[in-house]
C-alpha cells in the first residue's frame, strides 16, 4: 500500500472547493517553478546583510551573516523566509514561458496550483500576481510535504494521468510515496541550483526549461488518450 500522508485541514478544505472531474490533471508548484524565487530571495537577503554560504539547494543551514560568516539558526532562517514572503509575495517575476506553456497544456488537462506559502493572508496576493501574469488557475495553499494534498486532488480522477511539478526534493519524494501513479517532474528555474540538484527516484523529467517541460507533458497526455 502507498504511504499516503494526510493533508492539513486548510488544504483539504480548499481542495473540496475545486471541481473534480474524470480528466487529466497537472498539479504545479509556484516558487522556482512558475515564479522566480532564488534571485528575489538573494536580493532580499543582501539588503539584510545575509547571503548563501554555498550553492546548495537548501535554505536552512545555508544562510550566513555576510560580514561575519556566522550561520543563521534554523529559527532565524525561517523568520527571514517568512519576512521575505510578507514583503515580496506580490512582486515576484514569472519564470520564462511558464504562462504560455500552462495555457497550451490547459487545453489538454485541468491545472491546479499547489503552493507552500507562509501567512494565510498572502494567498490573495499570490493569486492576484499569478492572474496578472496570465496564470489564473485554482490555487491551494499547503503546509509541509505535499503527498496528502496531491492524493486528495487525485480523488475522483479515475485512471486519467496526473502530473506533479515541484522544485523541492521533499515534496517530490512525498508525492512519489503517496501517489505512485503520478508522473513526477523536478523543476528548478535557477540555473545554478538546477545544475547541482541531485537526481531523485521515479522522476520522469528533471528540467529548468518550460518549453521542454511543456513538450514532455503534452506528449504524456496525448499518448495517454491513444
């Protein structure tokens, strides 16, 4: 039996409000997938005298005070990230070609955006930004690993294909365990962090290019209906 995690109550309530139908589904993360994250975060950190210690795809244990080289504690790292979203959630730029590729794929599948976003009031700011950038799709805010939320989103989809795109190894692995039938795409827009990201189990595609990703997903969907 798959190891199905349970989504938090807020995410489950949001998922209940989304129309489900027997149709292919694309579930897509936001930061480093639809919206630029690392470049914005680095600029925000620089303004606060903080930088990354090394090019490694993690946040905790990788932030230092630039002048002293001293590591930030995990709690302070999380406070920086929380403050970043409070300040920047409505200002992030789109990842190149994300909007046009989602528009293309929306003719073949339903699209739901699933994001881990601190601060409940930030959801509307993120929705408004995505709408302005041409990515107006149902948005679910989640906390923690996404396996449970993806399992809930898959319910009532029958045997139609489901694709999940995320930058986080934790979320990719979580979804792989909870819903083994879901096709996994590991996407990291930032070229530096993409280059050093390890290969994860059961990933169908690892990419930092939305044109490549759009072609791959379209081929999956078209092949599935033949």
